[in-house]
């Protein structure tokens, strides 16, 4: 904190900062530049790197690499196992990518089959764009410098930023929904997965919007995808005793199969190039084609007609339920619980989980489906308005001016109380660091972090009151 005409001071202890010399370890990136450049060119040519990942990497190497500090004077982190530096920890983005290897090694003793096998393994990295340099320059240089045949990244997929409503996420201000909070909203995990992938910032910044979440849930999930799956399965149960009817395909049916095949092939192409958001549009397009197909052919009317109409109702129902079976597989990467529910309702055999590039009706006549029930629930505007208000900045209660420590005319806080609070902040900080280091439950960590922030706010208020 710096006040006009005064020397800077620490917000916690009120002491004046001093410059202290310290020694650190550096990664000598210039020595590795000659090996990094040709590897990057090769990876860019053969792999899928997003445009922002390429641009950010080029900006780092354009003017030549410089040595990179890989240690910090902090209490929390991985200790440096080197005499003269044992009071330091590694910088998190030097240390964290090494965790990819150690996590694999903790899972299996055969970890080298993945991490020392670049001839047979392709490595994908997913991240926000601010973490690109650590995965495209710093960590690859570490692996190249080790000279031990490590697997290096082939495909670096970086997103732009996801904003919140008309602003930005802020945990300190209580703005936005975070992972541990999403569970408490009552909205199904697969709906969260769907929407966040639907607005995934693949080419430019995007924004989370409560109104848009409600719209996409009610239109795309409930009225499009869910409606089609439910109708296809329900017609089999209601009109044909729960067994897929015989199908006599007409040119109209083959046109639908061709449309679905075109979307299926595009789905494959997009996922191969890691365009996850766009591939999801293909899934929704297929169910949209299916709904139009049912609407045009009206099997609920034809089933009441003559033999030819009843046969047509059977064909439409059989084709529709086959499209529904395809969708069960296509939605699994996005909504695994929904995919499993569709499989269970339609009693799909395990071999149906293998996708081809051409859509055909593989559920045979006579295949029996199970009980069909709705997959999604409507989100009401009243509920969404309440959630928007709840996560719009009211979660982290800021200190009120009427609070005793900062009220006008309040007595200065005794120095002993300030010292006590400083000790409590230090102890609580140690507690948080230990919990993080031990891999404690996220909810427990967040609870202790909340206590730490409350203590820090109380300390700051006490110190301000002491200066009145």
C-alpha cells in the first residue's frame, strides 16, 4: 500500500519493505533453443495446434529465449533437493508438468510406455491460452534437455477466456459459479458439461450466461435432443409392444440416412481436429433431423390407417429409434450419464458403442427396448433469476462500514490484538498449505481458505482502526 507522501508499507504488518538479495536456479533456455526450434516446426506441421497456441509460442521465441527462473522463496511447494537451495521451492509451472509423468507413474509401473515412447504415443495438452508458454517452450525444453527419449506434446489445444455474464469470474468478489458450487445449484452435472462445451471459447472469448443456459437447456436439450429420444422410444413401446418393427426403406428414409451420415462424418472430422464445440452442433443437428423426420411422417396418425400406413408408421419408428441409438454413443463424450441412460432405456448391446463413418439401421426388427422416460427437465426463469442473484457477487460478503473495527470514531485496536490476529493468519496459512500439499478434500480446503480470508479481513480492519 502506498499513500501520497508516505513510504510504502505492508498491509499486514505495517512494516516497510526492504530489498534483500537472494539466489535462484534458472533453466538455461538459450542452450536448448537450437533443439526446440526444429521440434516445434515438426510438431506444428504434423499436429493440431490452435492458432493462439502457435502465435503465443512464436512470440516467445521470436527475439530469442532467455534463462527462466524455476525457484521461488515460498513456504508452499515442492522443495528443491539441492544444497544451497533447500529453503526454496520450485516455481509451479516448472514443477506442475512434471506431475503429468509422476501421476502416470503413480498409476502404473509401466508409465514409460506413454512418457518415453514418442514413436507410438501422441500427446494432447488442453489449457487456457495463458498457460501455453509453459507447455510449448519451458516443459518441452526440460524434456529435450534431459535427452532421454521423452514423449513431447503433439497437439496443443488452447482456449480463449470464458467470461461471466457481462464481466469476469472473481472468486474474491463472489462473482461466478465454481466447481464446488455448481453441484449445489441442483442442475445436473451433464447439463453443466453440455453448456460449458456448447460455449467453449475455441476461437474467441465467450461468456457464461444464466439466460442462455436456460435457453439452451430448454430448447436444445429438452425440446430437441430429449424430445426426439423420448418420442422414438415411446412410439416403439406404445404402437409396437416394445419391439422394433420391420422397416421397408423408401427414398425419403434414405435421404434421412444420408443427412445423418453427413453429420456423423463431420462429427468425426471435428473431433479429430479437437473442435469439441463444433462437433457438439453435429449431435444436435442429427436429433433435429430426426424430429423433422417424425413430424413430417406422423407415425401416430399412420398407425391408425390401413396396412400400408401401418407399415409406414413401423418404418419411421424403426428408423427413428436407430437414430436414437446412434445419439446414445455420440453424446457420451459430452454427457456420459445421459448417454448411459439412453443405452439403458433402449437396451442397447455393447457393440453399439463402436462408431462407423456411415449410418445404417443396425437395431434389428424384434429388438426390445426398456422403459422410456424423459432425460431432461425444464429450467424455469424464477429459478434462474435466483441463481443469477446468488452468484452475482453476494457470496463473499465484503466488510460493512458499520462493522465495529472500522466504524467512524471506533477506538483503536490494541497492538496485542493485532499481533494475535497476525499469528492467527500465519497459523491458518500454514494449515491451508499443509492441506493442499496433502491432497485434502477440495471442500475442506475451501472451508479453511474461507477462514483465512476472514482473518485477513479482520486484521486489515484492525490495522486501519489503529491508525485513526
